[in-house]
C-alpha cells in the first residue's frame, strides 16, 4: 500500500496492487487509514513505552486504556484477572478504578515478577486491591490459586496480556474463560501483531501467530462467546472503530 497525501488539495491517494483511488483527506476512511499507519509506526517507535499510571509504567496504547476504563466502570466487576504483570501499571490502573467505584479487586499473574517490580507494586498505595501470583498462567497450580480468588456469584473480567503466541493465548482462553460471567469479557490483547510482520520491530510469522487469530478460533468453538467491541459510552462522531492494539480482542460471554 502506498499513501500519498496532498494537504493543499485535501486528498489522500491509495495505491494498492496496481489499483489507485483518491479520497477526501478529511473523511472517516482517511482517518481510519491514517490511524492504521500511525499505530504501525507507533509500535515501531515504542510509543506505548512512554506512559505511567499513578507512578507505575503501563505499556498500553492510551485508547485501549480508556476503553478498558469504560468497560470496568460499566460492568463494575467483583474480580479483574490479568495475565502479564510487567511493571504493574495495568494492575494499578484497574485497582484505582476499583477504589473509585467502591467495588472489586485485581489478581495479577506472571511467570516472572521481577523483584524490583514486585517491591514497587507491593509498596504502592493501591496494593491492598491487588493480589500477585507468580508462575505460568496455564499451570494447574496457578489456575487453582486464581480460582481461589473467585467466589460463586461474583462477576469476573479477564485480560490476557502475557505470552502473545497463538498457542499460548488459545490455552489461556480455554483455561480462564470459565470464570467470565455473562455480559463480561475475556480480552486477548495485542492482536495488532497480525498487521506488524513487515514493520522493522515486527516478527516473522506474526501474521498467523497472534492473539487475534486465537480469539477468532476460540469464538468459533465456543458459541457462548462472541467477538464484540464494547459499545462506546459517548460518541458524537461518525467514527465507530477503536484505534487499538487489540483487534478482535473483546470476547463477550453472551450466555
């Protein structure tokens, strides 16, 4: 794909496989194409590695953080489970929302919680809302520990943000989906990998080996889940697609 912008003529020309067409630069279609390229360049420049939440690094695209906030505020889950801890920024984000809402707690799972990150998380003012579990997210003993924090009748939201290979995400979906309550979600993050194979910081094979493919295959086998972008709670624009690292990520439990 070749994009040509003419800011004087206010047009965008798209050349793809020998075909060419010109669209209005100030249009929904142009915005979506520019956003796709912005996400790809941003990934390459490690844009998402430049934010913190209440003092802890949070490696997420800002819109994904805001959309998650909208979902948590609407659902008000009793338990939020996240696989993949890293610096703990996401856990602190979810904990801050639990405190604000007056409900819920967070369970974070990681195969390795580095000592300096554990120390910073445990010393954070919101740690009382957080439980850390160290070990492989799909190991039997780890799943037992996670299950111990979910009581019958509680509403549960699950976010998968650990190892992003197809096989691992599919295994996590199978293991953690049992806790997701009707109306809530299990979120297979970072499916944007499918569109990054040709980016300098991308990876060979990502077009097939990615969380989005795992989510689609999981949904095909589990009719109780559908891939559905959560409704935007406010929208006075003509736009309807997230600018996201999480395409096909939101698996909603419908029954």
